[in-house]
C-alpha cells in the first residue's frame, strides 16, 4: 500500500487496539509466570512440551531434558539432585549455624551413626556376628553406636534386649536384671528410636529400590514371573513407553491413533503414580528445611532453581512473553517485536499442530489446520506490515522527534 493516508481512522483505531490487546495478553502471561516463581509450584513448560504431537514431537519433548520423568525413578539421580539442592541451600543461606547445618544434613542424607550413652556393656551381652556389623560399643566414649547406613531393625533390637534379664511392663516400668542391665535395655530403646528416623534420601531409596512392588523382586518359584523375576511397576512403565513409541511409528490409521490416545492416558496415570510420591517427598523436604531458618535468614528469599535445560527454556519463554508484550503495548520497536512474537507463537503452534494424521489436542478446543496460535501469529505479521507504533506508541514520538529535527535542519 503506497498511500497509508487512505486507511480510515476507524481501521487505524482497531489495528492499534488489536496490537494493544495482543501486547497486554503476552505481558500478563509473562508477569503471571514470574509471580509463580516465588511459590512452591513455579510455572514450567515441561507439561506442554512433554505432550507435544506431530512431526516435531521428539524435538520439543527433548527440550525438557527428561520427557518421560525417568530421572525421578532413578535413585542415584534423585540422590545427586537432592545433594546438589542441599549445597545450593547452604550457599544461599551462608549464615546458618553449625546446629542448623547439622540438622539439614541429617534431614537430607541421614546420620553416619546413631548413639546412646551407656556406662559399660553388661558382662552377659556379646555383640558379634551379623549384629556386630550394625551395633558397636565404644568403651572410650561410653556409647552404644548403630551404623547410620544400616540402622537397627525391630528383630535386631529384640535380640539385643533379650541378652539381659529385663522385662518391660505394660506401664513401661522395667523389672529384673541389674542396674547396668536396665541401663543397657534403655540405651537399646533410645538408639533404636533414633535410628528409626530415616532421612529423605533413605526414604526415597527405600521406595525406589526396597519396595518390591516398584522395583520388582526375584522369586523363581512364584507364578507370573519372567526368568524368576517379578516385574516391578517402574519396569512396567518403561516397557509401556517403549510399546507406545513402537506403535506411534506405525499409527497410519485413525483407529490406531485413537488406541494410542487411550494408551498414552494410561501411561500418564502410571507415571503419576510413580513420580508424584517422589516429587511430594522433595516438596516436603524443602518445606522442612525452610522451618530451620530464622525470620532474618528467610529474608534472603527462596534458593535459586537448579540450572537445568527445562529451567533455561522456562526463563527464555517468560522473558520473551514479558519483553515482547511490553514492547507491543508501548509501541517501541513495534515491527520487530511483532515479528518476534509471531515466531514465538508459531513455535507454540508447532508443538501441537492441528494437522491431518496428528492426534487431536485434549481439551474443549477443536481445530483443523488453523488454531488460535496461528490466528494470533498472522495478526502480528499484519501489524508488523503497518506503522502502528508511529500511529500510537513510542515509535511515533521518536519518529516525530527526528522528523522535526530533520525538517528544522533543512
């Protein structure tokens, strides 16, 4: 269009209003996401990217770094993640006291040993064999010590206490034996209670490795096993993922796509049942750690998030929404901002394109070829072709300033 003056005033008004509306929508999205960063559940693009469909599915899913949340089911990786979080916590709150640091470490990793005071070992008590690997008596420090990694089981506690002729009544009163025997009996009670408190890492490992229902178990004689191994839920989940990927490659008919949608929903339910308890354990750990802080220490704010691939994607998305929305709203660098925003929205479109042969996006929206993201992208490209910033915005002030200066020079 050679003569922009032919555009009616009402057309200019609506084009400018369209730009302002899109700018406000992007800016508000960015600000809302920024506000969630200070909560226990910050916004993340992981859910959207993990459900990507179409020809670019693998590219977008791999942007999360862990598209199927398998890292949450690997005890070694979760342990490394939580130890790194503990270090970030210590770095973020450098004025923690030694007592706070000790409690934090015990809470996350556990104690190296559990002890109870004992003046001496009763003569009839002989700690050896398998018990000797778990319990020791330090005569120099006068303490009964339990290995922090092995803990004391109820059976081992009963074996120790049965070595002395002491009986504990229903009212908790001890009878029988010498004073030293009773002291030993009480020391075993104390050290058992202390060793029974598992750290978060130990609880996580017990869940992922020690729970036969999740990790599987060896039982040659039991029916329903493969080569004597009962398949746990974690391995069932991995097998279901492999089966889905194989079927997805051959999904060339609609009924196969419909079956895949049902299978994917089942896989997501399996994942939630496996991953959510570990996530909840992490949330509980972080909340308990915050309770160790004083109000002065809390003023330092939340600890920074782990620098992962999905964290960088989240920050880039939030920054793009906020900056581009602001530029469109105030009309500064309007054409460049409109083109950049159109590109961003087209990337959102390609995550779940409503194309033939691509599974339909779950939800109330039904689209074919064109959806809201594409329409908004095309509107932004139309805005980029017109000088809307000079009609209403900072671009207009800059243009008039230099135009007036040039006119004065001439």
